[in-house]
C-alpha cells in the first residue's frame, strides 16, 4: 500500500484481518476501478521460468536495491529494500506489478509476465541452493569478504607480534 507521506521505511505491523477478510477487501478495491489483477498460479509458477534469464533480468533491474543475491539493501532517508528470501512467488509478482513504497512499477510493458516468472525462478533457485562459496557473510559480496580477511589477517599479525615480543623478555 502506498504510504500517506514519504518518510522512513514503514514498519511491519501486526495482522489485523483474516485471510478471508483480506480477500474480500481486495475484491472490493478491485471492483472500484482498473488496476493489476491478483496473479494466478500459472503466472507465479517458478518452475516454468528460466532461472538464468531471470538472473540477468534481476541484476539489471533489481540488484541495485535488493542486492545481487536478493538479500536486501539500504536506500536513502531511512528506507531499505527488503530481503527476498522466504517471500512467496505471488508476493514477489504483486510487488513487481504494484511497486510498493519506493519500488518502481514493472508493468507488462517494462517486464513481460514471462520475464517476471523467470525472475521469480531465479530468486527461488538461489534461495534453494544457498551460497556456493561457503559462508555468505550477509550476501554483501566481496566487500564484506575482504573486510573479514583484512580484520582476521590484522588480528593474526597483532597476535603474532605480541607473542614474539613476549618471548624475548
């Protein structure tokens, strides 16, 4: 849902309606005018998408905010792009079509339904396979890995220096 005014990221609030009430509310809002329809199972079927093509589309259109691994990231003015791990296929598709908060709208003219399906296939593929390189370190890529190596390396050099100087006394 769009926020009443721009500001820091809206916090997740407790659920106030049942699934049935939410579906009834969505049907009422949909009856008021044109807008994107709730995606059906065929549109959100990750198995029908091409994960390799979806990865390329995700890196071009989504990775600058959500990170190349879909782990989320910081935006300006206290906002953030959420992690996409554990998010349902339907929710991902709906977010691409409606553009919640600061996310742009990716209608069918921008990204076709088949391409959206491929993006979902890519996200579910990396979620199922995890990190092939070992420890994820927050899925932040080479920056966090380099920082870890430098910190551990400096710690070892300092420990070795202390040990070496303590032996000479």
